[in-house]
């Protein structure tokens, strides 16, 4: 809910950019997207109003951002090695699986 009163006959999904020269809201309904400033049509996006080109859609983070190993995966490897060496108690099937996983990782 935007907190703005809707005029009769207008779609709730429309551009709410205020056109000051015409003293009215835009009310365009084609390709309306949500922004921090509210729903905007392509003519009234923040980039368009600032005179900048639109940012191309994409996945967001670059692929290299996910190549750093997390501490969780590193601790899982250490835990597998501890189980495989017998330093940590575990069920026999877990012990065998850990030994197999460590054996496959060694060059």
C-alpha cells in the first residue's frame, strides 16, 4: 500500500511520478517496475530522470564473488579428516564415508 488515494478508474499498478508542469501523476501502466521512490514507468525511472542510461538486467554479483571458499566448507573438510583419522567418534558408516571422501581428495 502506497498510502496515496487512488482515483476512480485508475489501475493500482501505474506510474506515480508527479509531472509538475501538468500538475498530475503520470499513471502510465506499460512496463511499470517498483523502485525505492515508488512505481515508475520507463520514462520516469531514477536513471532516466537523472539523464543516465538504464542499468542492464543481470545476475547481480559477478561470478568471481562466489569462488572464495567459505569457512563452513573448510571446517567440513577438517571435520571429515578428523572422522577419517579416528580422532572423532562417529558411526561406522560415517567413518567409512569420511575415509572415502578424504581418500578421493588426496592427490
